[in-house]
C-alpha cells in the first residue's frame, strides 16, 4: 500500500502497510499466572480507603497494576492475567500477598525450536502490528546456538538521519528477484544483444511460502494470496491450488512438480515467476517454452557449490533454498551457515549479481530477517511464522517439512487471517528499518552479504581462546 507524503511542493509515495488491532481468535493460555492473597489484599484496600476515602475507589481497587490486571469488577479478588505483561511491579510493592509466575501451560505452545518466547513475540506483533517493546532491558544470554551466535554491528553514530527512520528520509526495503547479467552488450546500432535483466521488485524482503500439507486448505491459500496482494509481495502456492481456487495473479507464484506440466497450459495468464519443486530438465524446458518471459525459481534443499553452479549453467537464476522448520539442513548445518556457503559459492564464481537467493526454514523472528540477509539471502519465504500468526497448533515436534503436522483454528476467517499476516509483515519490516537505521544502511539491497557488519560468536571465541587449555572449539 502506498502512503502519499507531501514535502514542500513535492510529493512522493511511501510504502506503508496498514495495520489494525486484530485480537486472537483462539484463547491461548496466558503468559503469566497472577495469584493474590485475599486477606492481604483486603487489608491493603481497607488501609487505602482509610487514607484516601471512597472517592478514589476505582483507582484504589485497580492498584498497583497499570495494565488492568486488577481493574475487573471485583479488582484484585479476581485478577485478569490475560492483561499481565510481567512487569513485576505488584510483586515488588506487595511481596507478601501477590505472586506472578510464568504459566507452564503457555510453555507448551510451539515446539522445542519455535518456543513460546518466539510465539509470544509474534502473538504481540500480529495482534497489534507494532514492534514489541520489552522495556526492562535484556536479562538473557548474549550468545548461543543458531541465530543467537550471530550479532549485528550497530551504532547510533552511523544513523543515516536525524529525522528518524519514519521521518522525511526514507530507508528502502525494496528487493529485486530475478536475473541481472554482469555486463550488457550492444550491437553497433546500440541495441542490447545477449541476456538482458529480468527482475521482479517487491517492497519488502519477505514473501509467503507454500504451507505444509496438513494446512493446505482453500482458506489458507486465499489468505496467503490476499495478504501477498495487500502488501505487494508474493505467495508461493501449488499449481493445483492456483487453478482449483482461481488464485492466479501477479502476486501468486505457482509451485510446480515434475509431472504437472499439463496444468501449466491451463493458466490463463503469464506468471511473473514459477517455482519448480526440485530440478527437472524437462519441466524447466516446458516452462521456458510456454512462458519465455517468466522467471523460473528452483526450490531445493541447500546443495554443494558445484551443484549450485551447475544449475546456474543450466539457466537457473533464482534459487529458493529450504532448511527444515527448525533451521537445520540435511547435512546437519544450521541455515545461517548454509546460506553463507551458498552465497560464497556464487561470489567466488563471480556470478552473485546474476542470481537471487531466497530461503525458508528456521527464520522465525524479526531479527532473523536482517541476519539471513547479511548472510547472503535476498528475501525470506515465511513459513511457520505464518502458521503461528494464524494461531495454528503444533502437533508434536515440527521440524521435518514432510511430516510436520499443524492444526488451523476452526473459526479462521479470510479477513482476520489477511490482517494478521499484514500486521506480521508490517511489524517485521519496521524492525528491519530499525536495524538498517542503526547500521547506517539506506537500503536493504546493500545489507545483502554485508558480513563485515556482523560478528559471529564462534569466530570471536576462536580468535580469543584458541590454543588456550580448556577451550573446546566444538
Ligand atoms: S506483573 Fe505487572 S502487569 Fe502483571 S499483574 Fe503485576 S503489575 Fe500488573
């Protein structure tokens, strides 16, 4: 969606996603349980009424919570833990009769990778379309496995603008998907000869990936397609569903498997891009002959550098790499390292500008988007975060793409689902703007592969401790 901005006599359109408050439709367990001792509370209330009188009854009964936990009809005698943000003010002021603790039922949401902490963040982002603010400082670990082993280098001193990232100056989150030759060649008349650029531009480095089989319903596909249209991005949808539910459009990327060539002929318009599910020469040739202007993207697990360069030689310029939902690839590498490896393969072959690298799997928080881009991706296909936004239930551990099972809410609606996904992308884009501003980058395209602006815990540890007795590289 474009937002018209006036500046002096000029005017320009600024990319903007409309957010709205969209409450949950499934009642998830609250984050915290709040227990209040009734005798202690009664004593406290009597003492407050004695001091302040009954005129301020509503204020007195709601105290000390600013978030409304004690503001129900009978105040703290029946606390409302769904409003609790865990600020601990009540336990600090009244340690004798109030206690707040994490709700063990909430911890059961998600699985061992998509933990309830990540779910909490997404839950806030999709409900409000805003950036979650924790406020009280970070008290967790500063390093760890996976994405937690990568830190971004940010400094206020390099902020690009005193106007703020939402002010007059603009940080572009546009990305290009497609092919740009390293050189353009022209004939003596000045006409281009040989390969010319073919790209699709989307205004944010995120798109919606195809869902797992257990949630591949008409409603889910319609939500994906409509949300992609609203935010001017893309949704990957299996060809069968595109045809069956009439989802063709410039924001839909049909996903085609070998053996589905005939279905391609039923498309009534030329797709901007088609994803092929695994390399198949015959399918690739069929698409190239039916839709010569369409970009062909290879959907594949991470491959070795020689294999990737081989696909490039065959004419593949867009790759969509898949890790499992927990971020690990089939070789036992975390997606962060797998992306760096793939990016490096094309850089060293001198063809990185000619290819676009997309990726899905293991990117489940706003911070993972810039980290994945720094490692070398151009854009990220959202998978399990979309399911969490729609309050899907994880049925057991959901790492394996083929066998993972999810349940969508039975009361899911198109309008609710679309706005939740719009809120997710708006919130994650805002967080991307924050990190870009802090890194001094005015556009996301410049963030790609910018590993000089990141630090990797293992590398730093090795630099500092290698050779010292007791340090174990593994
Ligand atoms: S922890 Fe904070 S938000 Fe929760 S009940 Fe206590 S005062 Fe209210």
